[in-house]
């Protein structure tokens, strides 16, 4: 009877050791898979962040280009206005000079 009990205890211990080994192996597999998945997710997030940054940079460049074009158009408009004003005063200046000479 005692021998059977000792035998049962040893079998139970062996079974428990096998369960622990299987659990450790399963744990290792889970950790390896989690690490690989985390690496994949990290790469995906980095790629998405780079794409978003590139899109934002392109948008900023486009906005800068548009602002530059608007400023250039405004400057050209001002130049045309100044030229028109100068031309309108040219005849007055010529008349004033001729009047002074006479």
C-alpha cells in the first residue's frame, strides 16, 4: 500500500514536471510570437508616421508655394500701380520742366 502511494506520488511529480516543462515551452513560444508581432507593429507604425510626415511636408511645401505666388502677384500688382502713377505724373513733370525753361 505504501509502495503504491509512493509510486502514485512519483507519477504525480513526474506529471507535474512535464506540465511545468510544457508551460515553459508555451511561455517561450508566446513571448517569441509577441516579440515578433511587436516588431511588426513597430515597423508598421514607423512606416505610417513617415508617410504622414511626408504628406504633411508636401502640404506645407504646397502652402508655401501658394503663399509665395500670392505675394508675388501682390508685388506685381503694386509695381503696375506705381508704374501707372509714375506715367500719369510724367506729363506733369515734363510740363513743369518746360514751364521752368520758358
